[in-house]
C-alpha cells in the first residue's frame, strides 16, 4: 500500500495519474498547506523541504518502507515499482528523462510563478508578471513545437507526459487559447480521454472540498507564510 500526501495541485495530480495508470493501490492523506501543516515536524520528517507530494510505500522496492518526495523522483520510483513507463533502450530512457526534467525544472516552476503573479500578487508586479508570462509562453510554444511530429513528448506515452499534462490546465488562465497551440491541444485532449486520467480526476474531485475548506480557514498570516512573503 502506498500513502500519498498532498492536495489538489498539479504536482500532486501527476502522482494520482501515475498511480492510476500503473494500477498501484494507494490511500490519500490531505495536507493543509494553506494552514502551514507542511512546516510542522510530522510532515518535515517526510519531506524536509515542506512540499507536497510525498509518498510512503510500505512495501518498498527493497522490502522496507520507503518515503519519496519531489514529484519527478516519485514518478520514477512508481515506474520502477510497476515495471512500466521505463523505456528499454538507453537512448529512449534519456529522451524521456530530458522531457521529464524539463517539466520539473522549467514548466512547473515558471508556470507556477506566473500563477502566483496572475492570481495572488496584488501589488507592484509588472516586471515579474512580464518575465514569467514570457517564460510560460516560450514553454507553451516549445511543447507545441515538440509535439508537431510526434504523439507524445518522448517516445510512447509515459512519465514526461504525465508530469506535464496537469500544468496545461492553466493555459487559458494565462491568457492563451488552445487554437494557438494545435499540437499541444491534440496531445492534451488525447491524454484527457485515457481511463486512468479520468479515474485520477475523479479521485481529485473528491478531495477538492478539503482544499476549499482549508482555503476558507486560511488567515492573512497563514497565506503570507504559504507564499513565503515574510521569509523563513
Ligand atoms: N519540485 C516540487 C514542487 C512541489 C511543490 O511546489 N508543491 C507545492 C504544491 S504544488 C507545495 O507543497 N507548496 C507548499 C509550500 O510551498 O509551502 C515537486 O515537483 O514535487
């Protein structure tokens, strides 16, 4: 059994999708990040970086319980556990890793920063907004270009696609239209039709009320801490 600690954010969605795709049994534990639960000693024992997602596999690869944080590392762990989504040739393996790393190092952080400046930063953010919007648009264009002559980001459908797909939910909120990115749209819509993705989205919908309840409870002070406006 695998315990997944998280909320409904895109980095956690990746893990829901992977668990469903790989047919691994899991239980979900909601972490109240808007209230600062990730900074407490119980959560920091799982991830000293105070971020979700985290998994605890009680039946780890070496027969011992294992804890894994960082969504990219979790995806690789789950793929190894299930013996799927790991390409068999070295060339294909590194091609997959490149696009997985590109998601973890670029798509997530840049789109995440743009979300922050579009949705939450009220004052004095023209420079930041412009910078992150330009980076996000560059990445949307890069993904669209990559998908011009292939169905998936790296070989067959796999970890790079699973990692990237949840982030595309923000494309329209970032002022973009799907018509601008026809290849990305085809890829996005094909993945949305996968039964495992439907199951993952159903599981996520069931916990949306927990995120909403946490948001309702959050105070200006807990939000300041969550957004790291006041420093460590
Ligand atoms: N690089 C990390 C990023 C994880 C991350 O940023 N998680 C956010 C939610 S999507 C979080 O836990 N935020 C709480 C906080 O920053 O205090 C990963 O891919 O797992």
